[in-house]
C-alpha cells in the first residue's frame, strides 16, 4: 500500500438552522427571505446523523447556521456529540 492515500473525514460543519436574528451586512442569513421560515434541524435526525458521523471517524463537530443558538435543543445537540467523543464548537 505504499503511496496509497487514506482519506478520513475528521470535521463536520453541521447547520442546525438557517435562521438568524442578526442583520450583519457581510452575511446573507439574516437578511434573505428564503431563510426566514426554514425549519430547525430535527433532534432525532441529528442524533442519527451524529451516530453515522461517529462511525465514519469524525472527531470534530462545529454546530453552525444561521444562528445556532436559536435552536431550542442546541445544548442537547452539543451534549450528544460529546457522548460520541466529538470535540464540539459552536459558530455563532
């Protein structure tokens, strides 16, 4: 296997919502009508995704959006990723 590259998925940026309550001039999430009424990520779907990502070897998870802190279950999402040995960050 000399010279063969092994590719691993180590980091995942997970969009928990596209909604945002800020109106930053440099960002399109807060001002664009298409994102205004988008649904939040479903917690059970998220958990299934995290299980699969963990099996693939993901070690780092960034919960992002829009504004991820608008998600009512953001604390549960971070805790669930931690239970799956993922180092978790939130990009707000």
